[in-house]
């Protein structure tokens, strides 16, 4: 079969097209040659097509178990169900990079198709920058990590199987969504670089870049939320955020991306913060690349570190230096030409959004420091160390608390100049109400006012109530209030929805962090344990056979206030192909709490080490993430991003 | 100074002070929360401090795992094939914890030279070895050749 070779050739062709894409339109844009600029769109289409062919070839090899391909043999097995064989494409290093370039090509294609209203030279430059990024990744794949390498002549009859942790729905959705976000920032980056190259940084530029950035941000949010949810149920510890370096690697672009989304709003509406916005776009994408470097190079201890090859690490490091160095150099040359189109007062929506940006960037810097500090110390030969979660919590939580306070003020404030008196008038009621309602809610939930929980709930109420106040302000002068409620712009509802998501997330974080309960104990058949009104009775374990694993399944009967409530079946699975042992937790999900039961290890006389957990409001974490995602998508779908551009292009 | 410049100055001062405070707090928090890594050889040589949170890593010694029948107490030894250190832990061990597996334990040394672990980490791939452990073994000249690597080249 020559399918894998076909995939490799298609990838080489895509690489060649990316070189053309990176050069021809750019030269055309510099010389004002329309014909050359027009090459950008067909080249983007071609690059996407051949990357897709390459991806499908790898998919075909997985589907038909072609174990002569090294990558397939290392990551698949005939006993795997077909959908895991397909998602195994991105279960390892090589394939996940192929997914990365496929998504990069897809974003390039999307820009090519959806940019009919943009000036030709801008389109040419943006697509060319996407081409440059693509060159880097095609080179990376072709030279250091080709997924199409063969075992010849003697290849194994059976594959080594996919890591059992990855045999899960989470693998099907989490990496593609996360990559959509990571790579989506490449579009913001390309717009920023194109603007620097052309020297035309104006409100129109921000309006073009904004929907792309918001969509990328929404996907990244979804990807992170999915990752957190997956880790929660699959790793068997019931944790939802570990400050693991790889989680940090996705959080950093998210923080800067969030700052970018807000800063773009200011640039679009008011024509200020231009150089700052460009800088954020450069950093958001650089941090995405840094994330790739941290994950792929194996320099960090992490659950995600599956490839540790110094050559690969070096390649990404060089790429990182080229991208950051090159774009900052360009920035240094061109930033001086940027002029603000308006001014603003000390107390205005502009400065409040600047505060938001500063807080987000500082949080990002602090996460970055905690993540790479061990690397720096190690590189200096000063010993090996790790930075614990307390560091991140101690800094991140207060910073976010301050940000929530400003979030409410920012929503109410006006562009250009806001009077302190107006703010006080508008905000005293939501403020007092937030404190009272927040404290009442906390008290009614727990019967106490634990400081961090109270703070979290009060701030969540504050964000919701100030949002409602702003909504009310917009309707106050309308005669038909209810009809007016549906007449706001989509980007406004998107903003409201995303901010509501933040409030929901904060409630979830506060409650699950403080009021989770956990019992690790040894349970013999008949043993029981009661806490939080739930009684867990261990009834013993039995042997169960799965398609590609064997399993010990515990039976745990749950009583709620002494009434039968549920049966839970946590499992300890042995995946036979690799001999991996996996904990499959049993979860009883609920809107206000999860029950989480996991088996530890077997002990004498049919006893097991068992972990019982009560997780209040844990679902709110991901609900908040979903709300933010939908908010972002809704805002990006606002018709004004399409409408207003037509006359300009004509 | 024009009012506009004054405003800008305020803004810049605000940012500088804010960043300064954050950096100060960050470095303080960082210094409070770093966990140094020690190999069994370093611990045996008395380099590891008592009552401070440290990380120690090595291979779990064959036949050293002792479990208490009535509780979740477990004790085992880790080695870099030069020196060994006893680790005590109460709780559930990770799935990939087993004899001959490379692990990292977080905890503090007590006065008997035993590591009281609060967390035991074993990574979720059996061909994977924590980088610190790999380096500690390499330093002791005892890096074992992993088996079953034919698919990973």
C-alpha cells in the first residue's frame, strides 16, 4: 500500500505551496502587483487541500490498521474501536502536529474565503504571514516528526495500543478544540504583522481582526474547559486544575488572549491602544508557540509530556526565537508611526479596560514565571525544583478578585470620560446588593462566612448585578422595555453572556475549592462511610471483561439520608495490550454537587482502598466555560463585522 | 505639565507601582513555594533539610513495599541504585506505582531519615521516567535500559 507515502508527498506539496504563499503575495503587496497578490487565495486553498489529503492518509492508515507505519503501530491496536482508532491520529506527538498544521491550513482557508470585503493588499499580507507560520510547522514535521515513517521490512502484526488514558471521548474533542484556539491566535498575529508591514493600523484593522480573535479565544476557552473536565473524570483524582505546566501553557495564551479581546474593543471603538494591541497579538501567538515548545520538547515534568526529543525541542525553540524576535523587531521599527486617534480621561472605560489588561498580563507573567522558573534554575545548574500550586493560588486568586471588582465598574463606565459621581450613583445599589445577597447566599449554603468563599460569591453577585444594571441603563429610555431587551447587538449579548460565565465559574471555584470533602479509606465488603448526608456502602467487587481490558468493578450502594439513592460502579481496569492499569471513577453528577468514587488498590480479604469525594458545584466550572465560549461566538457573529466593510471595499 | 501629560504620568505611575508590587509579591510567593529535588544519594549524604517540603525521586525497590493491613499506611524504599531512602505514605497510591517503577514523592524528611510523603507521583506512561529521576540515575551511572521500547525507537 502506498497510502502513507501519498500522505508524505501531499505534505511536501503543501509545504511547497506554503513557501509560495509566504513569498509571492508578499512581494506583490510590496510592489502593488495585483496579479501576484491574487495568488494568495488559490495558494491557501491548495495548501489546505494537500494538508487535508495528508491527514486523511494518516486516518486511513489508522482505520485499516497499517502497522507498517511506525506511528500507527505505536498508538493503535486492532482491538480499539474505530472512533478511538481515528482519534488516535492526534494521540501522539507526530499526529498531533499534523492536526496542528491541518487546523492552521483551515484557518488560512477561512481567512481566504471570509475576507472578500478586505482590501486586497491586507488579505495578501495576512495570508502570507500565515504561510510563514505554516512553513515553520511543515519543516518541523517533515524533518523531525513525520508520522508516515515505516517499519520495513519486518513490521509488527499488532500495534502497541493507544495509551488507555486517551481511550476516551475527551481525546476526540479536547485537542482539536484547544488547537483551534492556539492556532486561531495565529490569525490575530497575522493581522497584526500585516498591519505593521503595511503601516495601516487603524480602527478598520481592529474591526477586521476582532471577530477572528474572539472566535479563537472562544475555542481556546472551550478547549481548556474540556481539558479540565476530562482530567476531572479520567485521571481518577477528582481534581479539575493542577497548575500542571501544560495547563499553564494553555492558560497563558488564554490570559493574554482575553486581554487582547478587550484591547481590540478599545482600538476599534476609540482608535487608541494600537501599539499595545499589536503587542498583545504578538504575545498571544508567541505564548501559543511557547506552549507547544513546553509540551513537545519534554523539558517539563507533566502528564502531557509524551515526547522528549531534544532535537524537536531545539527546533521549536529556534522557531520561537525567530517568531518573537522577528515580530518584535518589526514592531520596534513601526510602532513609532502609530498615532492615537483620540484621547481619554483618567477615569473612563478606556482606562478601566487598561486596568483589566494590566491585571491579565500580570497574571500571565506570574504564571509564566512559575512555569519556567524550574527550567531557568535547572539551566543555570542551581538544582532541580518544582513550584507548587500554593504559589499560583496565592497570586492568581487575589489578582482575579481585583479584576472582578473592576469588571463591574468597567461595564458601567462610559468611553472618553466618566464622572466619579455618575459611577457612584450607578454602582452603590449593585454594590450593597452584591454584598448582602452574596453573604446571605454563603450563609444559607454553609452556615458560616468563610472569607474566600464569601469574597467569591459576593464578587460573582457583583459581576451579575452590575451587568443587570448596565442592561437596565440601556432599556431605561425605551418605551417598550421587553422588546428592547431583544434589540441589543449580538456583541453586547455576547459580552453579557461571557461575563455571566465568569461569575458562574467563580461560584464554582469558590465552593468546590473550599467545601469539597474527601475520604480515603480501606473498605471491606459491608463497610460503610457517611458524610454530607450520603452513606456509601461497599458491597464488594467483581471481575468484568471489556473489549480490550479486564476490570475489577467495585459495587458501592449510596444512601441519601438513609434512603436508597444510587448504585455506583467504580472500576480498576487493566488494559491488556500495554499492561496499563487505569482507574475508572464512578461519578454521580448533579447541578449542585457531584459524588465521586474511585478504587485505589486491592487489599486482603476482598477489601479495597477507596476514595470517596463530595464535590459541590463542580459542574459550574465547565458551565461557566461554556457560557464564555457561547458569549465569544455570539459576539463574533455580530452582523456589523460583515456589513460595514462592504462600502470600504467597493 | 499639561493636564493630558499629567494624566499620562498618573497612568504610568499606576502601572509601574502595580507591576512593582506584583513582582515583589510574586518573588516572595515563589520563594515560599519551591520544592527542591533530592536524589537518594544526596539524602543519604545528609544534604536534604528536615521539616521542609522537598521532592525525592528514584526507582521503587523490589520487595520493599509494606502495606498495613488495617489502614492505608504504606512504606517502601526508593533507590538510584547507589543509596536507598525509605518513604512512608498514608493514602492511595497512583495506578502506575509498582516495584521497579520510577516515582517522585513530595514530603519532608523526619528525624529518622525517612521521607514522610504527602504526595506520590507516578506518571501515566510506563515507558516514561520523571526527568529528575532519569538524571539522578544517569549521575549514579545506573540508567537501566528500558524494556519493550521497540515501538518507540
